[in-house]
């Protein structure tokens, strides 16, 4: 089964990832705060890796794996408190 991404699109609350095997998966943008808080223009600047296994947004500093999406994983970064 090929789980490579072929396209990414968004509605107001969901990121939709089309897969080479014909499936489309939807994940809440709330899983990825950088995408959720971005305006549509930078959100649409997704680059799909050559293998189709990774999604990258240069201007948003966001990287998402298709494998992680299929496993139900959201943003795995740790939020660090800001020093006052």
C-alpha cells in the first residue's frame, strides 16, 4: 500500500491530504498550531517531499510526516515557557 502524499488542501478547520493509493485523510488543524494560526497564503505553500512521505512549510517552520498523520499524531514539539 502506497501512503505517499500527492496533494494537500485546507478548509477552515481541517487539513486534507490526498494519498497515492486513492485515500484522502483529514486531520484537524488544531493538531498543528502553526498551520492553525497561519493565514491561507503561507498554509498553501506546502512542499511535498520527493518520496511523498513528508510535508514541509518553509515559512512556517513546519514539517509533518504522512506516517505520523496516519498514526494519529499531531504536533510533537515541546512548548517551552518564555522567560519574562
